[in-house]
């Protein structure tokens, strides 16, 4: 059985292909959300890939259905090749490789995890979590630099960024300590969504509450903030 991948919009659909003595191309989505395709030896790979692409809408609909029954992602990960991770708004597949040098790289839709022992779950989990935390620190602070340029002329302090796991919110502002705390899962969102959260929290140094003045000021600096928030609430939060 061979594995292949096709693009459907911004998504990548991977499937397993098995050659069988069948008349038609058959496609099946398993409960674990893996995709199995069977076809006769006479059917070319290009035709099979085109068939899978044409089924893209149906595939995505059924995968979203099966997602409801998957175990909690954070507790159920095995950190094996094929697992999916979201990073800066894009979905990446994990590929695990044995190596004396333990590190992580990402390239063309894949996150490559290099470890000495493929079976060492704790080490793999630690490497992946550390990598995401490092990337979060980098991108969150870059976002702060971008967004602070919008408010620095309003006599607002430039705060320090802290990162931690948060269940109920994307960020919080600690005015007296001049600190913004951001949800570590925000690294899954596109950069423009991260910018929205950072700017939102920066504005709390001027307006403590979410009153009309807060939203008038936010809209003047980021007119499309509602679209960015909608992406966070509808597309990113469902992957948490």
C-alpha cells in the first residue's frame, strides 16, 4: 500500500492507495480520519489523484464529522509520523526520523522530528513542545513590535510578553505589571490573528474595559479586526 497527497484549496489530503481487482475507484474514510483508496492497476495515478481532489469537499465534511469522536489531542498524541500539527494557520504533518542530533525542522508542509529513539514518547513530546514554545516567543514578540508602532504615539507602555496555557481566552493584560500574557495555543493561528490579539491587549493599557471607546479605538487602528477574530473563533479554536 502506497501513500500519496493532493492539494484541495489550502488543505492537503493524504491517502493510502491499494491496487485491487475492482471496476471503479473506491474511496473510504476510516474512523481515525485516514483515507483509503482502491483502484485497478490499469487506472493511472494522475486519474486517481484527480478523483480524490474532486471528492475534496465530501472528504473534508466527513473528516470534520469524525473529529468529534477523536480523543483529546494533547493527551492522545504519540508523536509518530502522520500526526497533524497546526502552526501559524497552516496544517503540518509530522515525520519522525532517527538521528544522533535531536532537533526539529519544518519544510513544505512537514515538521521533521529528529530523535535518537523513536519510541521515547517523553523526549519526543518535550522536543515538540519546546519547539512550539520557542516559535511562540519569537512570533509573539515580533507581533508586539509591529503592533506597538500603532499605539506608541498614544503614550502607552511597551509591555513584556509572557506565554502560558490558557483555557478561556487568547490573552490578558496586566496593566500594573506592564505585561501581556498570551495563550501558547495562539501559535496555531495566522500571524494576522496573532496581531489582532496583541493589539487588543495593548489597547487595554488605554481602556481597561470593553466599552464603546475601546472598540472605536480598535477599529480605527485595525478596521478588519472582526474578521480576524472570527477566524480565531471558528477555525482555530476548534483545533484546540
